[in-house]
C-alpha cells in the first residue's frame, strides 16, 4: 500500500528522512481492526518524529500520522482516535503513563490502510465531510479538551490564545467562539492575526502586546517565548492551560511569585479521550463549524504538505486525500 513514513531521522533536516512509497498492509491482530482511509491530517508531531523526538530510531521505518478517517471492516464511516492505551488500561486514556500515539509504537494514518484497536473507532457523523473529519483527532481534540475539560470556563469568559495560525490555535478560536467565549489571539504575523478575526476571534494583538483587560484563561502552546505574557495577562484566579512548548520549555522567568500571589491555576493538557472525540465531532456538526484547512493534497504529494509545515507557512490544517487505487 502507499504510505508516508519516516525512514531516517535528522534534527536539522527532518524532511531528508521522509519517504513516500510502498509499505506492507497492516497485519491482523486480535482486538484490532483495519480501516481503509479516505482522508488523513498532518500535525507537528509528524515533523518532530522526523527530527527524532518521540519516535525511537529502532522503530524505523514508521508510517507517520495521527489524524485519519475512513471505512472500517464492517463498512462504517469512522474517525480514528489516535491515543492507544496500554493493554488492560481502564479509564481516561490520556492518563495512562504507558499510552502512545499512532506513529510512535504502531504505524500511523498517512497510508491507504491503518490498524487500530477496535475501541479506538468513533462513528463519523453523516453530515461531517471527510476533509473535516481528518482534522479532528489531534489538534482539534487537543483544543476541545483544553477549552471544555481543563479550563473551567463558562460562556462569556474571555480567552487568550497565544499564537495564531496553527492547527490547535485555529481550532481553539473556532470552538471557543461557537461556545460563546470571547476569543483573543496574539501573533507575530499581522496577517495571521487578521485571518483569526475572520474565523471568530474578537481581537488580535501582537506577540507580547499589553492587553486592554486581563483574561479568564490563556491557551498556551508556545511555551518559553510567551509564558511571562500568559501569566501577566490573567485575572486573579485565572487559568493557563498548556498543551505544548514549541519555543522551548524553560522560560527565562517562571513567574512563580505571581502564580501563587494571584492564585493562578496552571493546568497541563494532552490530547483527549475517545468520548471527547465523539462529542467534538457532534459539536462541530451541530454548530456548523468548518475547520480551517490551509491545504488539501493527494497522499502521493505529502512531501509538499510537510514542507509547508516545516517552514511554518500555514494557517489551519494540511489534509491528505487518499485513493485506494493509488
């Protein structure tokens, strides 16, 4: 089958290890099922895997990809939940210390077929287009859990999203606006800030810019570069929810005094549960949300999508369409 996989790793030149070519079909395994994919999404996780982060070299070659939607062995339209818990785990999959994501231990979704635990399938709503379904499993699920599980917000709250343009950031803006939050964004790129206004943001600011009011919560994925601004932007008793640190995880100022004096909450957030993915899909359909897609490409042209992501030249998701006859 046609697949996109990491054959080698390089921290400085991640795309040098990317291959698009033939890989064996998934093997049958008890408790697992094979999905014939229709669409798949690209995430920063895939580029990090090519850099050697989160994917052990002894697991190469590894088919990349966490997002995917397709048809299961019974002919059902499904969305794939990418969090694979350890055998015997019960409860919230994200709390399993031995959990993995697809493409870390088991082959991922950037292929014509993928094997997943049967329990990792979520029914795709009939009104949800395949390209939109391909966006939900990682960035959108992360955003959903940040906003609706971990932030402790009610409609009318003001939420700051650090950084505009990435998959998680655009999902946060669209989901938050649909839920009745006042969504603010920051960006180093004025054009991306303006585009965020077009998908539901109430105001856009430059990175580090002083805000007109303090906010109820900050959605943090940037890390070191924005941490001090995040803490200083919160109302007393506010919450910063962090799900990533693309600029590094060691800020020059931890702001510990302000965190305890203002009684701020710092909440870590990683991916989401299968149940949350199911509710996310329903929410997107019920609210008529159309996930922002930067680029749609056939799987055979996956390298072009990876190049855009590696260069940071994106606003929204990269989605691959998959033809089983390729």
